[in-house]
């Protein structure tokens, strides 16, 4: 049989029968990668490959995995499989019930999408920062006129206080978010 020119499909079938499991598309890619060593000739719509050269080339370049001995594997007891299936079924039922509960809460308006909360939070913080900036400018000008202080220096001091206040606000918000994401720890944590 060596020296036979076979189609790629037939060559894949023979290699698989000989213990080198390969499908047609994998063998086609293999032939393209090793085109300098393996000759392929067109024959109508299909390509032919010399089977003996292909078999020799694959024997030299492909490491075949040893077949797994099924006798070495421990048998899975049927009760465990049934138990796993019933556990999976129970988990699926619990998840479905939770999803129905969440859908109902959303329809009642008791649930707000995280994207809306995020968007509203960002808008509120931006509004707060803009309001603080405007108030800082007004108060710096007013205090400079009222007390005769240098307005530029006063702005620097007030911006420092503003930064400290925003940092504290940020820290408190992170603590609140952490308490919400871990409710069991959040309830036990003492308030500052």
C-alpha cells in the first residue's frame, strides 16, 4: 500500500485506522505546513498525497498519545452520579426562583439597575464638586474683601480644605459600598 496516492480524506481514514487519529481538516493543515517535504498533486476537485511518505513523515514528526487504559480508572458509583444530578437540579431550581424574585422586585420598582445607580452617583458627585468650586470662588473673594486677606492665598487654603473634605467623603463612600457588598461584615462593623 506504500506508494499509493490517496485523497486527503482517504489518507486521514487510513492513518486513523493505523492508530494515528487525525481528521481530514487537520491533515490538510498538516500537509500545508509541511508542503516542502510532502508532495501533493491535484486531481480534479481533490488533492492526492502519497500515503507511504505521509505515514513515514508523521511517524517521525508526530508524537502519538498512548491510549488511556480504561481499566485503571476507578468506576464512578451510580449513586454519586444520581446525587450530583439531583444537586445540580436543586441548584438550578434555586437559581430560577432567585431570578423570578429579582424580576418581580424589578417590576415593583424595588430594584434599580446598577448602571442607573452608577450614573446617578457620578452626576451627584460632579454636581457637588461644581457647587463646591463655585462656593469656594465666591467665599474667597468675599473673605478677601471683608478681612483684607490675599485672595490667591485664601483660594489655595480653601482648595486644600476642599480636597481634604472630598477625600474623607470618598473614604466614607468606599466604606459604605464595602458594607453593602458584604452585609454580614457591614452590620458587625462599628460606625465611625
